[in-house]
C-alpha cells in the first residue's frame, strides 16, 4: 500500500460516535511494553525488517527507526534478524508513515478504534511525531468517550486528558467499573475525587 492509498483509506472511515474497544483498552500490561530498546544507534545504517502479527513485512533503515521510534529496535537486535511486532499491518503501515521521510497522515477521519490502536502503538514504540498527532486527535473524543480518554491519560501520563475527562467519567460510570481499571497509586485519589463530587 502506498502513502496515497493509506491517506485515502484513512479518510474513508468517519466513525466518531462510539467504540467497540473495551474500557480497559488503554490499561497497560506486559504486552504493551516493548522489549528493552537499543540504547545507541547501530554503527552502520542498515536495513531493518519488521514483521507484523498478520505476517506482512516492513522495512526501514536503522537510523530512521532509532531517531524516529526510539523503542522500535530491541537492544539485542542484530542484522539480518527480523523484528516481530504484535500490531496489525494496517496499524504498522500508518505508524511507519511517521517514521519514514514524507508527509505524515493527519488521522482526522479515522474511527476512534483505529486511532486508539495507532496511539497505543505510537506510545509503545515512542514514535513521538505520531504521539503528538494522536493526542491532538484524541482530544476531540473527551466528551464522547471519556472513560477511554481518561484511562489513556492515566496510563500514558497525559494529565490534561485526566483533568478534562474525570468529571465526565464521574457522571457516566460507577466506582465499581472504573476503580479496578486504575493503577494502584490512582485508586485512592479517584475514590477521594468521587467522594467530593
């Protein structure tokens, strides 16, 4: 798929009303963390090959991967090893558009579920240019999907989203549904917040 076909396929899915993702989608677990990343760039700029969960392969240079997605290459990687990633080809194809030279997708017309998956992958592999655009797009869903946005803010250190979504979560969800999804250090704060709301 080319850059232009990705852009056109992205703009063909305008679903901004609901989500099929579970409320715990942004709750971090061991699978969400990349293996320990490379701490310095490889001596030579070599081709790095990645394989997604559905078997499709992507390539980029080690320099591009290291500078634009600092957690994409594992510490113990050596060429010509293929790096296996847990995301789908569509998500990775979009993510690689932020890593390779060229125009980045604006993600304006993707569904929330697709945006959430791209956002989670961008955070996981530290693709900062993608994280910036994803956060900008996620902001538009605070009123529609406050629990998802609140949990994203909690787990990915985006206090603006926590602050803006928390009052909406209080009115839409019960304590029993939200507290188990929170990290332990947030639970007391959340209970106190609910008691004064």
